[in-house]
């Protein structure tokens, strides 16, 4: 099968969406499929206002259409709702091609936090964007039911995996700071609610592994916190494994892949009892969810590393890729239609 995977989230962005899409592409290739990714780095881009790490492929439609016509995919998956996703949606609609899509990010909430735009408008856009997708892949049962309640007609459950060879228990001597070491890893942005973690009055040392538009502000406000920037591969794995508790303060994540990476490293999780954590931390032996985040940290410190590791071993990227494959909708061999003359120039 020739799969066209269109995504606005791709390196140098660092987040769970990028990790998921890159890993799924690798797994599908290992199975024997041809996966062509259509990503912002292949187009002229502009920095996203207030978030320059994210590059937007504005005006990408003509080049994307040319490349898709040349590739002649057997299936199309549109992963994100950005400029590339919009252009790919238009391409499929004009040619009468079926496609699938996925819901990775709480786009409406993030826009609301940054601009004040009502959530109702954000979700109206998202319903329109995904409304004619054959299947909308969602990461958790909670999100699936929420999207149904919001009027989305086509959600299906598509969970995640974790690299348990890279993320594994290691020596905690990597970090020599006063214990316990409490660590967050991810984007440093307002939607991640990191200050709920940093403001906790707890003994030990707090670490923030990551970067983003809020880093300078938080570094200035919390000088005692260790901000180390983004880490990748073995470096990231060493930081995670050296922590005593992984603190996940976000209230807006749809999954929270890094929680699985921490558990695979033998590190328990402390988080709020909200969507994302509630669907990942399904046992009180591997984490604590509480509206009192300090209490959650205190409880998590008592949990067993081996229980965390065993729990994470249940999540397989290969299984995730096979489920993704099963949801794809083949393009009929005679189904590709040329656009009408008035569509070719619009």
C-alpha cells in the first residue's frame, strides 16, 4: 500500500504528535508499506505568531496537489488541522477521494487560551474539518465519547505505544541534586499548565525538560528550578529515568505520551484527574491522580518502579501501527477524478 501521510506537526517541532507520526511511519514501512510524508519542511513556511517553533506552510496547496498527483496514493491520512491539513482536505474533496484523519491536539482550547476565541467557534471549525473524514482516530475512550457528545460523527479509538528499549530503568546517579527529583518533560507553553507544578511547595529538586514560549517567563519566576531545554533519544531517557516522580500538570492533553515513557523508565506519575491522565494511568500502582497535585506527588513517591515498568510493557508501537492500518480507507482504483475546470484555478 502507498500511504500519503499529511501533517503540519513534524521536526523540528518536539511533541507527542511528532513522535507518534514518525514512529507509525517507521512501523508501517517495516510491515512493507510505502509511506510518503508531506510535512512543513518540504514547503516554504512562516513562523506561527507567538509560537515561532511551529512553522506554517502557508500557500502550500499547488505544490501539495502536484506531489499527491505524482505519488498516486492508495490511501490518504490527514493528521492535523493546519495549512497542510486544510490543503489536503481540499484536494480530497475536489477529487472525490476518501480519507481518514486524527484528533491529536485540543486545538479549540489552545486557541481559546491564547486569543480568547470562544470554544464553540473552535469546535465548529473542527467538526467541519473532520466531518467528511471516513474515520477520525482518537487516542482515548474519554476523548472519543466527548467528541461524540460534541457532534463528531466518526471517531474511532486509536491508542499509543512506547519504546521500552530506549525508555527503561537506569541509574538515578545521572542527576546529583537533592532528592526527590520531580520532573516535567514537554513543551513549555501556557496550555501545559506547568506553573501548577513549579509553584508546589515540596522538598527536593524540580526539573523542566523542554522548551517553548513560556520558558523565559518561568525561568525568571522560579530560579530554583532546573530548566535544561529539549533532550532527545538517550539524553531524554536518562533524564526521565533519573527522576523520582514524573509530574504531568496539563489539563488539556488528549493523551500524554511522555507519561508512558516515564512509566517505561520505572518512574511513577503524578497528575490531575483529567482526560489524558485518566486514560493512561489506569492503576493506582503506577501513579496518583488528584486535584491536589502536591498530594499526588507525595503518594506517587511511594510507588514501585517495577510495577510502572510492567504496566508500560503492555503498550506496543507495532500494535498501534496495525490498528492505524486497519482504519485506513483504500482509494478505489477508478475513483480518482480530475477537478473541474473551475476548480483547477481556485
